[in-house]
């Protein structure tokens, strides 16, 4: 093909021509020449007749002109100008003239044709006016301008480094990935849900688009938001020819710091695979509604740059509304910043997905025994209690991959949390393309661990798990002050609310945000770092923590896991700084009677007991059977005391059964216990019903068919009495009989006193002054090693 033949393909007599608005010979030729040479080029100072002759072939373009074209060649500009100029009404005619075979009803692809024409003209220029006819070949389905991008992108994104494995090990994403189901309801089990609950199984961009064209995939840390975007991206790349849509995956977490626009990120997401791609091509695709835009990391954009992000997103949506937008984010302020987006929540794994992930990661055929072991481990008490480890894909992956390691922990809970934290902070997201873990409140993961340890310890001591911005700022101010005084981090001024939340939620995945509140991904991490802080702190710091814990109530703690972990890490620190001070306050230089009183007052806050009228048994009759009868249980209310009892393998619960004639104090009455029939048709079996406070209304409305009556009122089986112990002991004479009852051989109470007294002597002998001085030296060394 020569230049004349090339130009003639766009010349269609008495019609608009192949180029919109350019139907004459000289205008067609000038269009192509001006793209490269420019409007005022000295090589284009000819009359219209000359250009007519170039198209007719009666005259030829000079070698010098072709050299100039080759030297100034700009493929992107040529492609864009040709693409925009192609007359959509004549594009099929032009394609056929270049030898492209179109099926009946098929229209030529403007991008493919413009790309093939661009390559053809470049070859003609290099050949000084002559070249092989390559348009049909370049246009062919196996040479799509997006094939190169799709093939390279699939190659890169389809391989993933197996997470939490020390040795570099790659796998195909499709071989190990298990996709979360998506739902439009954050809490599917709540009642009175006004909107119809939608669940998307095996998500694809097509299914998501059917629900809404603009969507935010919402999930907490480790739920798999980023890897789902990657999965959707690979699916869409494979379907380009079928859908005609071009998927673009970009991470915009550093939007502010890079001084780039969202469009810049989208262009770069393609140019790293296809250098010919540019902003003009992207805008062209956006105008045609052919883009599937996937944006990751929006929840990591600094809130100070929210306005810029919102403005750019609104601009994109307004200008190019026919494209699909899928964002991935935690449920946070910035996820709600742009109106018009629907939320789809990543659902936690159910049993079926857990088993699929286990099978895929271990390859059940190769490791059948280990596979069964892990499934049994996931059903164990620990995993059941901390369900996040089996329903959160990231944490479940750790459990699966590191199961041989967890077997060596010998039941020590702190080792499990320690290993998981290290794996997450160092190993999570290694497979995210182009992702480098960056901390904003500190310089690196080591510094973050230090301030996060302090944060967890402070919040645990205050029993804070439901945190808002004000509370977090309060703790961060303390941490920043301590960091500055003790030179813990390089830049204490960076420990701000926005920076810390970004690091805790997005970078480390230790916390998550929901409805402007912040929670630990698993409270076990809070407990673990509290325990580690105990092990690493100086004695005086631990003593301060003891003072705070000693003020709390046992009921404030759902479990004693944190204290168990502290004991696992440093039993001597717990014994010397928690147990010994507590017991010293009770037993040191105290007579037996005073020590027993202090033992009760420190370990318990109140006392409860019940008294039955002697005549009640006769009124009830011998044939009555009690199906259930509860007695007031007195339990320890001091957490330190509970911990000591746990070490001594004792329970401090006791039931007080005093002499009725001595301890019937009307002012201590709290509750009446009535007799309720277990079966209204069978009055031989009774269960007790306790009714506190003013019982007059209950007694007036009670049905004799349901309760045992004494005359015209429900029978009172017994009365329960209750008082705080400080009141009892402060009025010693008045309540002497009750105090005497507490001093007698009460089941559990006196044995616990004797055991604690013996334990105090053991600890007092063990932790001498010399030992404490040596411990201080050891702690100083540990602190230096940690920092």
C-alpha cells in the first residue's frame, strides 16, 4: 500500500467522506499531514492541487517530508485525532475499504480501526510512502488494542503470594480465593428491616451492576475488600471482548500525597501495561460509558483531603454517568462522602466458605489429616469464643496456614495473639500490587506497636471497647505526652486522631470503624497488649495499673483472659505487683479477726441471704416438690481477688444460711420469693419466683391458678435480704449477728481466707527486697531492648 491508496480509502465521492467534515481530496490529505507536521509547517506550503495529486497518485510526497513525519511522530496524538475524526456513519465503509471483513449486522470498532490506521500510516512514513497492507491484520480480534493490557494485567494480578508464609510462595488467585457473599444490609438479622435484603453470591461486576452501577464494598479490616476488587478485576479483564467494557483498578490511598488526580491514577493503572494509553483515550472510553472503575483505599485518604476527593468523584460521575463505579472501603465517613452510592457489605464466612478456604489453602488431597485437624480446631472453644478468627478471611487464613505453629503454643493464649499480630503487621497485604505499608502516626511498625500497646492497655484498664473520637483523642494526648517525655517515638506530634485511626483501622487492621464508633477487630488484641504492657513496664508503672484495676469490679470483665495472658508472660510481675500488694493490705501485721474482716471487705461488696418462715413448710404440704429453688449466691467483686482464687484453683462463691431468729433485719429486705406452679394442671410441682421491691401490685393481680396462695394472697416462701458490707461493718453492734454468721465456717469463705493467708506468706518470702531490686534491673534491660 502506498500513501495515495491510503488516502483514497477516506475519499467517498458525493458523500461526507470517511472523516467527518472532510470530503474533498485536499482536506483529507491535509488532515493526516497536519496531525504530525503542524498547521504552519514549511513542508505543507502547497496549493490544493498538490494535495489532490498526492491522493490521485499523480504526484508523490518528498522524502524530506516523510523524514520530518518520522522524526516528529506522536502515536497517541495521531490515534486520538483519527479516532475523533472518523465519521461514525461511514466507519464501516472505511473499514471494508481497508480489507476488514465485517459480519452481517456488525459495526466496526472505532478504537480498533483508529489504532490499525495509526500503525499503517506510521509504516508508510517509515517506508518513504510505501508499506505492507497491515490494517486488516492489526484490526483482527487477536490484536485488540486492549489485549496487551488485559493479558499483562491478568498475568500480574492472577498470581498472589500466599499470605502469612515466611518463604516466598506464589499461587493462582483462583486456586485459593473464596469470595465473600455481599449483602445490602449491615445487620441482616435485625427486625423490621425496611429495605428488601439483597444477597449476591459469587459476586461479579455484572451482578453488582445489576444491583447498582455505583457501589461501595464495605468491610472491616481483613474481610477481603482489596482481594475481592482484584478478583472482580480479573474476571472483567477476561470478559472484555464479551462485554466491551474496560476494567480499571487503581489504588488511591495516597491521593493527597502524590498530587495526582483520580484520572491520573486510572491512566497509570493501564499505562504500566500499555504505554500507548493516555488521558485522551480514557476520557473517550468514559464518554462512551465503557469503563468499569474499581477504586481501592478510599478509606485511607486523609480526611483533610476529603473535599478534593468528593469534588473529583462528583465530577467523574456527573460527566460520565454511564460507567460503573465500584469502591472498597471500611464503613467510615469518607465512604459516605459522595452521594448516590449504594453499599454492599462483605459478609463474614459461614461454615461452607470456611471449609472451602481450608480445602484450597491446604489442598485436601495432599494434607487430609491436617485438613481435618484444622476443621476441628476451628470448632474448638477458643475459636468459637473468638469467632472473628473463623469468620474473618484474613484471620482464618492465618489460622489455617499456621496451624502447625499453633499446636506448639501449648494452650498459651498470648502466643496465639502474638503470632497473629506479627503476621498481620508484617505479612498482610504483601500481595497487594504496588502496596507498601505506610504508617502516618509513627515512622514504622515498631513504633506503632509501642503506641498501640499503650492505647490498648489504657483502654483495657478503663474498660473501654466502644470508642468515639473524643475518647480516642483523650488517650492519644496521654500517649503523645508520654512518648515525648520518654523518647518512645521519633515524632510525637504525628500522633493525631486522624493519623492514629488510619494506622489502627486501615494500615494494621487492628480496629474498625462503624457508625462513627471504633472497635477492636477482636478484643483479644486489646487484652494481649495490656498483658504485654504489664510484662514490659517498670514496677512503678505496673503498681499504678494495679491501683486502677483494684478499684474496678469483677463484673466489669467478661473474662480474665487479659490477666491470664499477663501471668503467662510474666508470672512474677503479676504475683509481686498485683497479688502481693492486695494480700499485704489484708494480712500484713493484722490480727486474725481484723484480717478476716479486711478479707471480706476487699473481696466482696455486698452480702445476700434468704430466710424461710418455719410455718411455710407445713402450709405447703409434704406432697409439693420444688422443681427449682435458688439460693442467693455471694460472689467475689474484686478482680484481683478473683485472679488469686483462680491461681489457687478455688471459687469464692458462697451461700450464707444464718439463724433466722438472729438476722431478720427488716431494713435489709429486698425480695419476696413466691411459689409458682410449674404446671397449672398439676399443682404438685413448684418453681420459685423472686419479686423485688413493692410487691403489692403483684399480689393484687396474681392468679391463684398460677401461684400457691395463703388465704387471699400469694404465699411468700421466703424473704431475701441484701446489704453492702461496708454498712454492715460500720454498724458493728447493730449487725453483730450477721457478722458472726459471716465469721462461722461458711462453705468456701473461710477456706478461701485460709488459702489466701497461706499464699501471702509464700509470696512474701519469695519476693524479698533484694529480689525486687534485681527485677528493676531486669525491667530496665527489657525496656532498652524493646526501644
